[in-house]
C-alpha cells in the first residue's frame, strides 16, 4: 500500500463545548497515546489562524516515512455558547419547544422506526426534566392533595422551587440535559436553515474552498456526531460555489458515529438531503461511516444516503468497530455504560492496536480510504 506523504484534513467535531484550541489539546493527548500504541511518532503543532481557518499541523513518522497533515478544525463552539447563554428556565422552555419541533417534523417517529436506541436518546432529557418537574409540582400542591390548609402553599411552593433548582437541575447536569436541549435546538436550526446555522455553513464553505488551493496527496473530510450534518452541508455548499472543487483530488469523506440523520430525517431538511445526494453520487469521493454498537448516540446500521431519498446512489460503506478492541479492559469496563463518553471515543486515543484509530486515520501514513476496509480486531498493516 502506497503511503501518504501529505494530507489536507477538514475536521468537523461533534456538539462539544470546545473551541479549536481545546480540540487541539485533546488531539495532542490522543495522538501521544495512540502513537505509543501503534509505534508512530506524532508532533502536533499549536492552532494557527490562517486564511483557510483555524488549523494545526501534524507530523507523523513511522518506519522512516514522514506524513504531514494540515488539519483545519471547524468547531461550532461559538454557536453552542449562544444556545447556552440564557437562564435555566429559558433553556428548558426552548428545549421543549425544539422537542415539539422534532416530533412535528417527523424526526422522533423516524428515529424509533430506524434506530430505537437513538429514539430513546432523543426522549431522555425531556423525560428527565419532565419527571423532575412533576415531582416539584407534587411538592408544591401537597397541602391541597392532603386536604390541609392552603396557607401551607407559602411553604411548599418555595420548597418545590428549591427541590427543582437545587436538586433536580444539579443532578441533571451529570447527564448534560441542558446541553442536550441545546443539541436538539441546533439540529432543528440546521434542518430549517436558520440564519445561525446557515451563516456558519456559508462561512465555512468559503474557508474550505480557500484551503483546497493547497496541494496534498489526499483530502479528508472527517466529522463526528452532529459534525456530520455540518460537514455534509458545507461540502454541498462548496460544490455549489465551485463544481469542480474535488476534480482530480483524492477525497475521502468519513463520518464517525455519524448522526447526519438526526437532521436529515426532519421534513424541513430538504437542502441537507440534497447535499447528501451530491456527496453520495460524486465520483471523486469515497464515503464511509464508522459505527459502534456500544455507542447509542447515532443511528446504528442506518444508511444516510438511502434514508434521505438517494437509494439509487452508491451507498456509503458502513464500517462496524468495537471499542473494546481499542481500549484496555479496565478503561472499557469503566466507560462502557457512560453513553456520552462512549460517543466521544471515536476521537480519543487507543490503548490497544486495533483496526481503527483517530490519529492514525487523520495523520498517519495509510491512505484514509483504506480504513473503509478495516477489521476492528485486526491492526492495519503499515
């Protein structure tokens, strides 16, 4: 297999409250861990502000061969901060409003139809807060339920407020419920082409076009979770701006725990579904989706192209992996029941040499397209 000497990477992270610098720090830690596992010497540079966006330069040396990767980090931390910049009561109200929108647009029904675990993930934060609210309401009206003096409401109503704000909400943060509310609000904005999302997509498409002026052996679009919808939308838009942007380039498009269907299955997401079709049909693009059963926060075994109306297109290859192949027994046992932690594992370091590793995919010597044929339990031949 011919090794890669230069790679241009466009990384679209998931809905994590991290800016480019924080993502660089996470990547550096993961690369150090994976480097020791796979025998690759990674040097991860700091974030550089450039015409093509925030980037980090990564140098990987393996068996005398050097691979240089220029990785552009297209985080959306500013948007997350805007969504979270409101009082708790308003975040809850807007979260439930978004949940109603997801149901109204057919998303909830489609999630349960195609991937019931993702349907439960959708319901979880709403049920959690709803049950907490019912508990607070019961405390508030307890005098009326017991048939005692209504004057006691002056005690039970403040007590109910304390129960909810000082008990339910702090405990809910263990499960990141307000962050999940923001996630669903943003999913709806992406589908409906709200200016918040559309302006971001437009700006990133222009940055990617600028960065594509650089020569490289291969081009890699890699996205995690919610980043899949954004990566597809950006790719679709840049091809509208320049139809031949990928011509004569080796382009690989990889979704990790891809949740593009989170937005793509909503009735309003017509433009996103169009972008999905463009990418699926593009003859210069190799598209595959790395999925793991242990991760419930994606539509496992669901094909993004087919379920968005592109049955006639070449379907992205679904590549199944097992995190237990890349983690130590202790680390896997500790984290396997933490669904958010498992969902992030796609972009974290490996304890064991297995078929998949994020640093190896994005900065290692192997062609990115070769990971479409990986075997989870079998380390790649380098």
